[in-house]
C-alpha cells in the first residue's frame, strides 16, 4: 500500500508541475544553492526505497559547487532524475546510482548514472517529450506517467540550463546530465526570467 500511495503522490505531483509549466510563466526565484546539500537531501528521501531494492547511492559533488536556481524547481528536477534512475536500476536488477557534479564553462553539471534498463540511443531526445515512455507499450511492466523528464527539461530550460540523456543501449544503463548556471555573488538578487 505504501508503494501505491507513493506512486499516486508522485503522479499527482508531476501532473501539477506540468499544469504549472503549461499555464504560462511560473515565478522562479533564483537563489545560491549548494548542489552537494541538495543531492544529499534528495538521495536521503529515496534511501528507504533504494534499500528495499538493494540499490545504493554514491555521490561525488564538491561542497563548493553552487547553482543559481529556484529551490523548489531544483528539488523537483533532482527528485525526478533520481526516481527515474532508481526505477530503471530496480527493473534491471541494477545495484548502483552514481551522482557526480562538476563546474564547467559557467555551469554546474550533475550526472545521474544508473546501471539499469537503458534505452536505444536514438530515443534520447524523445525521452523529454510529454507522455513519452521508451519501449513497447504493450509489453511494458514498469509504471510511470511519461511526465517526469518533460518536467525536468522545462524547469531546467526556464533556469537557462540544459539536460541530456545518454545510454549505450537497452540493458546497459543510462546517464542523465543536468546543468544549471553556476551561482554568482548576485544570484539571489531577483527572480529568474521565464520564457
């Protein structure tokens, strides 16, 4: 029952996020956010679920990496990416989700890599389309709405960042890399521009 309740909560959350994003211009307030603390907090939220599935998290995010982003939006992005990685790992008998951060060209990148089901490389861009789910719909056993990655991309783009997906192929795991602008001294001085 707890699993079903969690799935319903996640589904409702994603539908609400999607509705907010499509209703116009969500108000995003940029703040200086320490990425290591965000990652650790979201990983802790999923610790029990990961333990139930014998999946462990490893993170390598330097304490000085700070992003300029809306706290709620950044948290939603991380939750969706980590939940997808956990679902993919559990479905394929995977055992590890690796989270690694780095600064690059004025951005802070976070790679979320799993050893799960993977996907055909040609599907990478389609994964971010609303309601898209890889694989054969008639044979699929995993649950999901196809909204999580759509929400990730929209929030990240509104923050002037980007997200990509990569996989060597089915059964070979996947890596999702998300990037936000690196925090600057004036990062908390106002709201982020919306499209």
